[in-house]
C-alpha cells in the first residue's frame, strides 16, 4: 500500500471512530464562508487536530474542522478551513481532505474560494461559477505512483465541472437574482499575489479568475469519480488592473461582504442536488 493511501486510511479510521455519518455532498468553504455552519443542522463536528496526520491550516480565517449535518434534507460534510500548497504541505496532503470526504461517502464536491478577477466585465464581489480550469501552474496531485484503489492512472479531464450541477446553480442564481458569472479559473501556488505581467499572461491564456486553491482538489476528486462544481468569489480585480496594491485584508473584507449572498446560493443549490444524487 502506498504511504499516501495508508495515511488516508488512517484518517478515515480516525473519523469513523468518532462518527458513522455518511455525507452525500462535500463542501469546501473558502474565505468569508467560515460561519456557513449556521445554515447547517449540525450532527457532529470533528476538529482537524483530532484526526491523526490531518493537515492543519495556518492561515488567519481558515480555522479547521469538519462539520457533518444537513442542508435541508441533504447530508453534507463541510470543511471549515483548508490547507493551501503555499503553507508548505506536500500536495498529497493538500488533497487528502478531499479524498477523505469521498471515502466517507460524498458523491458531490462543492468547491468555493476567493479569487482575483481578470475578466474586464468582473467587479469585486461578483461570483464566478467554474466552467473549466488551468492547472499547470500548480503541481499535479496525481504525480507519483498511481493509487489504483482511488482511480485510474490517466484520468480524463473533459468534464470536470459537472453540467447538471452547473445547470442547477445557474437556475438558483437566476431565481435569487444573483448575477452569476462563468469562466475559467487558474490556480497558482501563491503565497505572493501575481505580478501584473503574470496577470497579462493569464489573460492571454483565457483565464477569468485566479486563486491559490481548488484546482488540485478538483483533480483529486475527478480522479475518484466525484461530481464537482465550484464557485469563486471575485474579491478584487487582479494585480495591475487597478492602481491599488493587493492585501489579504482587502480579500477577506470583500469575501465577508459577499458572504450572505454566497451562502444563499450555496444552500439553495445544495438543496436541489437530490435531483442528481
Ligand atoms: N490572486 C490570487 N489569489 C487571490 C486573489 C488574487 O488576486 N484574490 C483572492 N485570492
């Protein structure tokens, strides 16, 4: 058994010793969505510290625990806090929580994040649903011996962001009067924000929003056959698009302000995922 798979199974055992809850939907909460738990009928919470070997985030605003419960009638597991590659963890640790949630039973992965917008029609506070991504600026989490128990060596990436889930999210946004943008998200490693020249490069490549998470998780989840969707909160215009320097505080403040609308979109969409489960 590979070391990575062994560690994953150790974490699974550790969680299963605390709860037998079986989630159908896994939700990763990005910046600003930390208090989403208020919208969940909570059954059980597990602090990441209590899972042996589990990677723990060091970023302010990313405190870490799994929340198990119900969004309306849908059983979910919510990640309050995630680790990022820039924190120094191996990429296999960055995607361990995603893999773990699949092993716990989740069939759908709902990824959320904060990003910088490149598309000139975007403004701070907009939401962008991911239609596709660019992964080649971050390490691929599947590099190394393939874990055959999880998935195939060469996974197809044609339909990573599930069409049915996207349709539901679009319908919910339209019903709720939320202006939902769509586009391509690129993950860079961070932790420095991009330079204006890098932003110009990314725009040439067709990128609409850029951030420091999500894509590696989507790759690992796709490898395991999960249905995936993602929404990014565009917290700022990317470097060089305005005169202002970028700060983490500004990103956090924009994410916090957008949170009520973001939560509505999340809750109403997840509630309708029974249609595809
Ligand atoms: N770049 C990368 N990540 C981000 C940004 C950005 O401009 N804003 C929020 N997360």
